[in-house]
C-alpha cells in the first residue's frame, strides 16, 4: 500500500476518533497553535496582525493615502472593500474588479499584504492578486462559497455571523479545512444582542473560549462591533489583553465623507496612536508570559 493511501487512511482514523463535530478545527486534531502565512507576514502563536484600511475602496489616490498611513503607523496589513454586502440595495455596492486592481497595486507599492471580502463563488477566481480572502458575517454559512475557497490554498479570514454561536463559526471553518485549505483565521466581530447602544456586542469571551477549542488564529474586529470610533480603542486594547492574534480596524482620511461606515472609522492619526499602544501592550503581555 502506498504512503499516500496510508496517510489518507490514517487521517480518516484520526477524524473518526475525534468527538468534536468540528474535527480538523479542533485541538484534538492539532494541539499546537496554527500559524498562517499571509504574504510576507505570519498570524498566530505570537505573530500579531495589525490590519487597517477603509471600509470601501473609493479611488486610487484615497487608497494610496490610507495605505501610506498604515505603513507609517507600523501596522502590517491593508484592508479595503471592493465588493460590499450592504443592508440596503440602494447603498454603495463597491467598485468591484476596479477596486481589486487598486488594492493589489497599492499593497505591492507599500509591501503590505491585502485582504478583502469575497461574496460569491463566481468571484473567487478574481482574487488571484489578493493575499487573503475575507468571508463576511453575512456569508459565514454560505456553504458553496466555503467549499470553493476551501479548494484553494489562499488564507481566509472567516468572520463570525451576527447570530452565530462559537460552534457555528467552527463548523464553517471546518468546511474550508475539510476541502483542503488549512489557512483559516477566525474573526470575532460582534454579535447581535438586545443592546442598542452599540452596533453589535463584541464577544470578548469568544477569544479564550475559542482558544480552548481550536488551534486556529483569532482576529478581532472592534470597528463593526461597536459602530462608533470613540469606542474602538478600548475594545481593541481589551481584545489584545484577552489574547487576540490580530486586529482589523476601519480607518479613513475623512470619515465624515466616507462612502460607507464612516461613523466607526478612525482618523489616520488616531489609528497610528492606537497601533503604537497595541504594539506596546502586545509586547508587555508577551514578556509576562
């Protein structure tokens, strides 16, 4: 019997003995923390990702200005929406392929890996120049999409759905893992509760809970969780203290004129100040451990 068949049979035996329904995502499958390579950076097991950028890509010059600020702040990854899943069909839906091209070009210019949201199976092939797929909260259980990106090797940032349990999130990750792609990063971005003061409720407890259940890296999105820029910093720092492997934060040179989510977007100087605090806190916590 050849080694490949033996390896497949061995894995099937291992999976059969794992009690958790999220088998490949579980600590029973892999006890050591996973580290995901995204472009020129690593995420997980002490490697921290500070991701910043606009909610929507609004043009090349604007994106270039934000990317320069991200690089100057010491952050190590750029985000920007090209395809936008909006609550209203009348809201700006994104620049599409044009936005992807801008993001790829600006990322290369500043040597920043880039992440942006993929919304449908027929978009997957458009992302060749993008370093990491983002699966948004609304698509967390778009199983055809999860299967499609599972058949690639490109890293995936998988956001928790607004009404999803932690097990739901892990089962969605399992779809990607089961189809062959091990490069999955989980993202806590707030869940919907009865509280209306914030856009969503950031589930900080998800970080230690996930840490006790999975080897996958965990990134936190405080921007969508709180929905107001004045509360982003405190939630970002709390997420770092709770053990997050990274933060993804929306920023804009003039949030009041942003085409989407301006209310939760930090000004560029605010992002730089926050990045410095986050890096100091992360270093301090690493020294404690």
